[in-house]
C-alpha cells in the first residue's frame, strides 16, 4: 500500500536531519553498524509517533531525543551506569600552555590531529559526550539541547563545561605524549 | 566586569548564548584584558576544532537510500 502524502512529506523532512542523527549515533555507539541500527530504529519510531511532533518546533532536536533515548534504553541499560564528571578546576591544556609560555596558546591546537580530537570526544562519558555533540558539533542552542536531552538548561551548561575541561585534559595528555608540548616536569598529569 | 565574571561567562559567549548587553560588557573586558582574551581565543578555537573534527562523518549514501525506501 502506498504511503500517505503527509507521511511521505514528514519522512522526507525528517531525512534532511539524517547526517546529524548518524553522526550522533556514531559518536555514541562508536560503531558504524550499531549507529545505522540505532538511526533506523529512531526513524521508524519517529514515524510511529509522528502525531506527537508539534509542527514549527525543532524537528532535529525532537529526532535526536528519540535517537538518544533509544541509545540509553538499548545500549546503555540504566542511565545510572553513566559516569559523571567532576569539576576538575582549570582548563588544563590552556593553563599549561600559558605556564610554558606558549603564545598564542591556540596555535598549539592546530597541531593536534582531528582523529585525536574525535578520540577525546569519544572518551567522554556518554551524558557529557552527547552535550558536546549537540552544542559544539551540531550547533544546537542550549535551549534546543535541553529539549533534546530532556534536562534543564543549567544541566546542559554544567555538563558542557565539565566535558570541555575533560577534553582539554585528554588533549593535553596527547600533546605531551606526542611531544607537541613538554609536559609537567614531574611527568604527572596536572590536577 | 572582572576576570572571574568573564571566565564564568566565557562558555556562553563562545556558544552565543549571552544577551546583547552581556556581550558588550564582555567584549569591553576582553579588549582590556590580554589574559582573558587569550582564553577566549583558545576556547573558541577548541570549539571550532571539535566541530571540524567530528562533523565530517555523513551518513553513507546506501544507508540513506535504504531509509528512504523504508520510510517513504
């Protein structure tokens, strides 16, 4: 039986957000096959619950919410399994570069390989990873990210802040290991 | 605005989440504070680096077509 024009139009619009959903699924699952399964299931569910989508609201955020809820249900079990990041204080990479007199500090970032940045993002706990994906990679506003994640805006901000601290910590460790920066004299990861 | 206030607002500045008044206050501080200005440049640069590193994965064409067949 042919699909209704309304359903087809809805599906076509939803598919314009496929790259965002696929990237998000890939970063969350870290596996292309699982990412495709997750995205396909999310789209099927979206069509099933098409009536709950309010026209004029952010479809990308709505679709991402469906996808990430499936991820947590299917791949992560209980949400309590996720590790939360503590506030680790300063921005490690920036502070260390400044201490070492590397100016401008941002120039060092140009020497960090994209694959290492992806690796650092994928090492973040999923609750923090998904905020970085939405805000930094996909350009969501805090409000839209909060809608997609089902949390208050303040939670988006605190998770994002801690995720960025952790990213700097990971990138600093990589920069030391690869000789981009000298590192602490005692060889320890700075606190 | 002092440096601690500026640091508190840097995330929101980088993410374009401040209102116009806050943006002007922060820009004024950055113009007179090389340290905060450096930190802003670094955070903005890092945000761009994360985006460019992670947004190059597009859905495979075959997968897109498969979904289109299933959904429409």
